[in-house]
């Protein structure tokens, strides 16, 4: 994957995360799981950049 593709994936994930965070029906537990998942995805994307 090139950097442009990784950047696009990152921005797509950020947009989805903001929609989820803004949803009042989402529990604090779900937000914590989302944060963990996004952290894992970020780490994997960084490895792909190397």
C-alpha cells in the first residue's frame, strides 16, 4: 500500500469514529472498545508504512 492509500484509510476511520462517538446510544464500554480497536489499527498501519 502506498502512503496515499494509508492516509485515506486513516481519514475514513476518523470519520467513522466521530459518527460513533456522537451517537448517544453508544455506551462508554463500546467507546472504550472502539478506542482499543483504533489503536490496534493505527499500530498496524504504521507497520505497513515501514
